[in-house]
């Protein structure tokens, strides 16, 4: 049976996994980063009366929140509702979500790094895997793909060293230039934790996983290659990618697309600032690409959103595969009708 | 007299202006963005007891602050101490500095845009030009170059629409997608104001001017070309560049270097995330470049800072000219000894 015949009957799971792996598809699949978020009234209702962390730990609630965008905005993949700092709870770090992570005692010394436990994720945060198992059971009959995710070591280290979010992460960068051995030890420990955590997610049913490096784009190219790329390469090497392709997202990473390529990730998730057509041509057969509409552009009229979707899909053909997505997560002020226009335009591509 | 002979006796002003214009020099000149800033105890002392705006309006004090880095950290150019929002005070906008600009009534409608006055800068903010005249008189005997500056229209519009600083400037971007005519009218008015303001600075003695587009890097390439590039081109066209070259800085602009080139600016000031060697080669004879050490890297040991300066100077030779600088302004936590190591290494390049 030829590919052109086979693709005519793809399930959402097949379309998604084929696009990630660079196999022929009828059209790009579509989902949105932070598709389960405050822009949905139903999300805000489900979050009422509980803290963010409680919502991540409450299996029923997290399953409900994860599934919301499937019916509400027509997404074609479901991603675990959680936070990149959830697995860090198992490392012996006293942290709070307000809503960003706030670390009671920021990690600044070798002694503190050595005290960090590399936990068995299955024992430390069992609810994460229970949420994934339930989601997989719910999605299997509909053949909708399930994604897991983790924060990348550099981004986790950025918060752990700084103590909280920051505009320029000056404390982290001072450590990088003044105490490189301490930062290296911290990144090694976080890489260990992340590999185990993502593999456990794959065991629990995640069919693809996304690695979010939110702050790595703050580094220049040389520093990125020295501090970030090796962590991505280690994760790519040790992940069970035969069972779940890896999507790598670097926020503000327009200057490091070449280094992202060298990670070996299956899919490069590109920030909205990246010229998608040029990047897809540049990447070519070496990887699939994901992206990359500016989430703010979902405020535009639906016909403009549809035109952008067609442009992105056309541009994405130059790469090995293409998953339609935003270039950053949905924002609280993103209009739900814009999200629906985005997924509807994707579904129309095959017609 | 050949250029090799002539460059042996360059004054700081000659070296700076020649580098901006792509004429032969013995070595790149050096200065630092936000070199007069909180990292200097002397700056903090001079700012005591007055608000930021008062310091900008107090001629004696602003002159003193502007000159501090010359003696204290060995910079080779002086830049006017002021704020990008100072000229906006003359437009009839009620704004406060806390310390970032906070707009009492954010500009969201065409009526509000039409009420904005395009002032005669000389009458609206006369102290700015008095500060420049005094600085020029103080610097002329020493042959140190004097820089003026302005915020670029898009960045001013970003604050005026949003009302204050923001992570993603969602309100501004919604206006861009939903009410493009209002944003276009606002940018036109701000461009008018900026041209007049910079030309008045040149008349008052500025020998070069820098345009700061702090937030333009938030746009994707297509949006940048539509909304930002035309404002830069209009300013380049109407500025008295025969009397003062224009330096264009776009924060987070690694993805728009080609569009920066098309502005026609004399010098492209590159963010620290840009691969400086690759960018200088790419720019070649089409422009001079400025940059681009990460300000956080000034926390490194002096010998590493010196090595980076040598690398940057070597890389900069591929462009038409090179001005050594950071890729972003000095931070409050920047060590003054790191700044001194940076300028000292620049001076050693000729030996």
C-alpha cells in the first residue's frame, strides 16, 4: 500500500507521530502550548478553590483540565497538565508556586548541590504517572496522542540558583562565569533527574515528550553550546525515543537553531520570532519542526489566522515533518475563538 | 599622508567617528551602554535625594552623572544622561517614572493619538540640550566624543499603549492585529517627534546618536518589517547624519539583523545573543557593528574579559567598522572592576 493511500485514513495519533518522525502525512497535526490555561473559563472554574500545585497533584482534576482543550478548542493532541517544577519537589527543595516557582533557599554552593536528591520519579511524584495512565486510557479509544513534558536542566537551574523568575537571571550568570564547577554539578544532577522523569512518563503512556528550555535563549551562542547543548544531547541519547519522539522548545532561541539541530531532537519547536520558512528550509531533512504563530496573533480576525496557518503549513513542507503549534504558550488574554480558528484552519488543510 | 600613519595619532573623537563611518582606525573605540548607572557608588551618591526624572532635569547633576564613567571606568565616549521617555513629557502625556515609565492613561484610541502633541523639543525639554552643550564644552578640550540618544518609536509606543513595562506587551500586540490604523498613527507621530528630537540633539553638540529599540525584538520577522523597519528608515532618511552617525540598537534582535541592515543606519548595535563573528561577516562592508559582550560576563575574571575583547575586536574586522561595547546596558550588579577590565583590554589592542 503506498503512502498516499495510507495517509488518507490517519488517526490523530498516527498523524501526530508520523509528523514528528518525518513520515508522510496528509496535513500537519495541530496542538497549542499551554492549551489548557487561564484563557478558558472552564479551566478557571476547574482551578477554583485549589492552589496551582494542588491542581497538579489532584489526579481527577488534572485529568479533567488536560482533556478540556480537546472538546473546547479542537486541539489534536493532549498534554499532561502539570508544571516543570513538579519533579523538583522530589529533590529535597523547599519550593512554592506563586504562581511561578519560588525557592526558599536558592542553590548557590556545591554543598547545596550535593544535597540534592536524584529521586526515583515514580516514587516521588506518583500522581504524575497516574494522570498519564488515566489520560492514555481516555484517549486511546479516540486515537488522540498523549504528550508528556519536562523542564530542561538549564531552565530548572536558572530558577533554583536565582530563587525565582528574573528578567536577566544575573545570579545564575554570575555563577556561570565565576563558579562554573558548581553550575556544572547542578546541571548534571538535573539532567539525571530529567532523563528518569521523562522515561517514566513514557512508561506511563506518553507517546511523545516535549522538553521546555524557557531560559536557555538568554545565553549567547557560545555559552549555549557550552552549557545547554550537552544537557539536551544527554537527554536525547538516554531517552526511549524509539517509543516516544522528543520535541525540543527553546524560548527566544532564534539565534541557536543550529545548536538545537545538533541536539538530535526529533522535532525543533520554534519560537514565534524565528522566520519559520527560512528555518524549515535550513533544517530540511535533519529534523521536523513545530510552530510557530505568535500567540498574540490569535487576537486577529479568523480569516487572517487561517491565512497564517496555510502559510506555516506550506513553509513547513521544507522540513522533515511539521507539527502546527504556536511559538509560545497561550496567554491568559488569548481569545478562545482565535484558538478555535487556528485548529479549524489546520483541519481544513487536507481538503 | 597614508591612513596607517594618520591612525597612529587619533583622538578619541576621531577614532570613534571613524569607526562609526567605516574609516581606518588603529583599534576599535570602547564605551558601554548604561555606563552611568547604579553599579557605580558615585552614581548612587549623585542620585541621592532626587527622583530619576529630577536627575534628568537638573542640568548640573545630569552633566556630572554623564561624565562619571570617563574617570571612573575609562570609557572613551560620553552619552547624555537621560531617559527615552523624557521627550514624551512634551507630548501631553501624564507619565511617571517608578523607575520605568508608567502612563496614567494608556493610549488605546485614535482620539488619544490625535491629542498627542508633536512638540518643538527645544522648547519642551530645553534642559536636554543645555546638558548636551555643557557636556560638549567639557569634552571638547579632551577630544572625547559625545553621544545623544532617543527611544525608537515602536518602543515608546509599546509603553504608551501598554501603560507600563510588560513581559509580552499583549495589549500592544492586540492593537497591532485588531486596530492597525491606530497603531500606525501613533508610530507616525512618535517618528516625527523622534526625528526632531535627535536633530535638536545634534544641533546642541551630539556627535553621534543612538536609537534604542528595546521592545522591537518581541516581533517576528514579518511584523518587524511591517511595523518597525519603516520607522527606522524614516529616521535615517531625515536625520542630519552628515553631522552625526546613527547607531541602531535592537534588544533581542538576533532574528532581525538583515532588517536592521536595511534601515540604512551607520552602525548596528548587536544584542549579546547575536553570534558577533558571524554577524560581522554577514554585515561586511554594508555597515559598522557595535557590541556585544553580555553585561553579565563582566563578572568573569579580568583575563577572561580581556580574551573576549580580543576575540570581539578580531571578529569586528570583518565589518565596515567596529565600536566595542556590551550587548545590553550595564546592570546594577555589574562589578565596576569588570567594566574597567573591559575598557583596559580595549586600550591594549593597539599595542
